[in-house]
C-alpha cells in the first residue's frame, strides 16, 4: 500500500489545500489576506467571461496568454511548473481520481489547482453526505498544462499581477482600455509568501524527526536573505523571468554553491597516504542545499590510472541530502547544508600503484527519491492503469543526474 500511504500522508500534510479558509497562513496585513483568498484551492470556477471579452481573452489556456505575453509563455514552457502534470503525477492520480477523489484533489491542489483542471467536483449531497460529481467545466487540455498562467494570475476572469515595473506605488485596478479589462496590481506577487502555499507544509503537517517534509519558506525565513531583501523571486524569477530554475538545472545549482578542493601534499608516491579535502559551501541558495528530500548530491573521490579509468577499490564518497524510507515513515539521515554553512568531505587512502591522478566529482541526482519510488511502484505492480505513465516517469527520473563539478589532481 505504498502509494496509498503516501497519499494519506500528503492529505494530512497539505492542510493548506482546502482547510485553510479562516487560518492565518502568512503574516498579517493586506498581503496575507490577499494570499489567503487567492490560494483557496481548488481555485473557484472562473465562470462566464465578461461580455466584452474576445475568444482569445476568454481562454484560460497558456497558449492564449502567449499570443500577447510572448516572453512569459516561452519561459514558462521551459519550466517545471509547465510540466507539473507530467507522467509521474498523472500516472499516480489516474487510479486515485476514481477510487479516492479526495486524495487526488490534494495532489491537484499544487500540481493543477484550477477547478477547470479537475475532472471531478465535490458537492454536499441532499442527505448531507459528501458526493463527487463529474465536473462540467473540466478541460483535459488545461489539466495537462500543469501549473498554468491562470492558476497564478486569473480569478473570475480578472487578471492580477505585480505592480508595473518602476511604479510600485500604483496598486489596485488599472484599466486604461487594455485587453482583458486591464489588471489588478498586487504587491504580493513580489513576495516569498506568494510561493509558500505549495512550497511549505503547514506547521502541523507531516514531519520526520521533528522536521516538516517541505519546509522551504521557513528555511528561507530563518536565513539572512529576508533581511537582504532577497525573496524567492529574486533568485528564481530574476528580472521577472518565468524560468523557475532549480536543482534540475546545472547552472542554477552552480550559482548556489562554492566548491573548493585542497590536497595535503603535492606529490604522493604509491603506498603513501593520499589526503584531500572538499569543501562544499551553501553560498547562494536561499534555503537548505538541497531543500527537498527528493534530490541528493554525492561528492566522490577516486583514483584514476594512466588510461583515465578509475582504480578499483579507491572510491570514497559523501552524500548530501535528506534520505527517507520510500513510504516517508522514517528519516535515515539528513546532511543538507543550511544557508551560509558548508560540508567537508575528506578523502583519505593510500595511493594505488597504478594511480596517476585523484578525481573529485560532485554529482547531482535531482530525482533520487522518485527514481526509487517509481521503480518500487512498477516492481510491486502498484501502478495499475497508470503503468505506462509511471514507466515513463521512471525513465525521466533515471535520466536526470548530472556532474556539477569535476577536478583532476595529478599525484606526481
Ligand atoms: C490580447 C492580448 C492579451 C491576451 C490574450 C492576454 N493578455 Fe494579459 N495583458 C495584455 C496587456 C496589453 C497588458 C497590459 C500590460 C501593461 O500595460 O502593463 C496585460 C496585462 C496582464 C497582466 C498584468 C501585468 C503586470 O504588470 O502585473 C497579467 C498578470 C496578465 N496580463 C496575464 C494574462 C494571462 C494569464 C492571460 C491568459 C489567461 C493573458 N494575460 C492574456 C495583453 C493580453
Ligand atoms: C507560479 C505562479 C506563476 C505562473 C504559473 C505564471 N506567473 Fe506570471 N508572474 C508570477 C509572479 C510571482 C510575477 C511577479 C514576479 C516579480 O514581481 O518578481 C509574475 C509576473 C507576470 C507578469 C508581469 C511581468 C513584467 O515584466 O512586469 C506577466 C505579464 C505575467 N506574469 C504573465 C504570465 C503568463 C502569461 C504566464 C503563463 C505563460 C504566467 N505569468 C505564469 C507568477 C506566475
Ligand atoms: C503542497 C504542494 C504539493 C502537494 C499537495 C503535492 N505535491 Fe507533488 N510536488 C510538489 C513540489 C513543490 C514538487 C517539486 C519538488 C520535489 O521534487 O519534491 C513536487 C514533485 C512531485 C513529483 C515529481 C515531479 C514529477 O512531476 O514527476 C511527483 C511525481 C509528485 N510531486 C506527485 C504528487 C502526488 C501524487 C501528490 C498527491 C499525493 C502530490 N504530488 C502532492 C508539491 C506538491
Ligand atoms: C500552485 C502551487 C505552486 C506555486 C504557487 C508555486 N509553485 Fe513552484 N512548483 C510547484 C510544483 C507542483 C512543482 C513541481 C513540478 C513538477 O516537477 O512536477 C514546482 C516546482 C518549482 C521549482 C523547480 C524545482 C526543481 O526541482 O528544479 C522551483 C524552483 C519553484 N517551483 C519555485 C517557485 C517559486 C519561486 C514560486 C513563487 C513565485 C513558486 N514556485 C510557486 C507548485 C507551485
Ligand atoms: C539566494 C537565492 C535563492 C533564494 C532566495 C531562494 N532560492 Fe530556491 N534555489 C536556489 C538555488 C541556487 C537552487 C538550486 C540548488 C538547490 O537545489 O538547493 C534552488 C533550488 C530550489 C528548489 C529545487 C528543489 C530542491 O530540493 O532544492 C525549489 C523548489 C526552490 N529552490 C524553491 C524556493 C522557494 C519557494 C524560495 C522562497 C521561499 C526560494 N527557493 C528561495 C536559490 C534560491
């Protein structure tokens, strides 16, 4: 019951999803009130478009927005937000949506939060019993687009976005005869709290070893980035670009760390002790490196012979990550690096007879957890109807590791 258990945990954890009405989730004040209303999920059906809207303005599809907002559409299409209903999520929710729609809806609340993206609707039946009915507004094209423009920017067909560049003081409705009746300028779009609903569990959510499963916003809050005026957007949406690069992107990950290698002695003869130290510092990541328990980073030292091949039995490594069991019931270790701190890996071994160099590598496995999780689903025949999708998700996850850093050190 692996998959079911995960769903259950997430149900408990993602309290924000439907029960957040009335709870203060963000700091008090206008921003908090706006976000509480804005991120009530599923987002209420948009309803009929206002009479003056053209067909293009009435459409919620990202490609419709892209007709005018070319740059945002192009950027978004390369981001993981546009793939939030990829095979892994689709495959897992395929069966769920029939057998346990409430559980599937928890997943959709972050991965496809518009009502129009959800095939079933929740209604209180005549006898007061909860009831699931087919959603007449469901648009499967929109569902596949994952986290769409409209999920972040459209409510009841009104556009809401950040204040214009250069005029942060102009907030509220801006009409000026613009398409889609103009927009509402809302400062919350520039704040980390805007991202919080999906990247931070509620305090009473699922925790292991006293630490929430998703704690990114809190990690950021505890760092000195807020005092430096650096929000999630500063790093993940620089110049308001809609790229949201993260650990899957080598350049983004490089920008978050500083890696240095020191060696005890310049020349090491065979049989003598070879000592090297790798320091990996979290110098530019606004939260733990990495923040989630799904990726892992491996620092590897190994001796290399003249032909460039690794010498047997000379490999030593250290893992940076938060390793948990596949059913999320137990934390095995947590070696993630908080902002401003660093990890030290020390390589110590006698130099082999045929070794000419020491190779230090840092390898990132962005989907380490998911690779094992999907594999287990397939092996235990738990994927049901979603089998082909889960197979695809497993292949994607298996293909995502990359080398972040590599250095060769001559031994003599
Ligand atoms: C027919 C062209 C057109 C279409 C289609 C369109 N927009 Fe716009 N949108 C505009 C224009 C023009 C503005 C005004 C920009 C300005 O003057 O600052 C605007 C403003 C906005 C803003 C406010 C930008 C800010 O500075 O905060 C947002 C957000 C927005 N649109 C989102 C969307 C979304 C989401 C869609 C699709 C569901 C969409 N738009 C479809 C033309 C369009
Ligand atoms: C995950 C939520 C999210 C999604 C999805 C999203 N946006 Fe945005 N968008 C934002 C945020 C946040 C900002 C403001 C960033 C800032 O202030 O640094 C923004 C800013 C904008 C702006 C103002 C840009 C400017 O340069 O002033 C426009 C226009 C816009 N988005 C349109 C779109 C369109 C079109 C899509 C889909 C192709 C889209 N957004 C998808 C969150 C989102
Ligand atoms: C609170 C928001 C939230 C909820 C609820 C949620 N997810 Fe996610 N999910 C995320 C975020 C953020 C990521 C990206 C970070 C990561 O990889 O852990 C993600 C990543 C994933 C991935 C890996 C990326 C991919 O597209 O293959 C899968 C699979 C996934 N979620 C499935 C689910 C399922 C199934 C549920 C319901 C049981 C669910 N999620 C509920 C926020 C959420
Ligand atoms: C409605 C929920 C939602 C909101 C709001 C949201 N995200 Fe996400 N985000 C997700 C999900 C779900 C994923 C995982 C997509 C996948 O791979 O399936 C994700 C993925 C990401 C990733 C990619 C992580 C990786 O593994 O490389 C980054 C970075 C990110 N989000 C940053 C942000 C920032 C910054 C904001 C605020 C401006 C934000 N998100 C707002 C749901 C959300
Ligand atoms: C100072 C820059 C900076 C700030 C601020 C920042 N991030 Fe990141 N973020 C990074 C870098 C660099 C990475 C890639 C390395 C990594 O994964 O830790 C990253 C990775 C991520 C990932 C990928 C998943 C993972 O396990 O690491 C997500 C999701 C994410 N950030 C969300 C957020 C959210 C949400 C906020 C605001 C609460 C935020 N980030 C603030 C720099 C930043």
